[in-house]
C-alpha cells in the first residue's frame, strides 16, 4: 500500500536491459526474417499478391 496515496501500487513489468551492441543485431535478425519470407513468397508464388490469391483459392499455402 502506498503510504501517501492510500492505495495499492501495481508493479509494472520492466523491459530487459539491452546493451547498445545488442539492439542492431536484433534489428538485423528481424529484417533477415522479413527478407526470407519475401524471398519465399516470390520464389513459390511470384509475389505476395500471388501468395494471397493462392491462399484465397485453396485455403492453405
């Protein structure tokens, strides 16, 4: 209980501490994942629109 406000204080979840050297690596991994997804769609379906059309027609991809 907060002595000055008279109500319970809810603790907030804290973000894990990241060293500055870790942030760019995480961004690179996310970008690499997006590129792999884009490359897969382009190789298999020709484009993201082609993948969407295939999914709409077949219900799976």
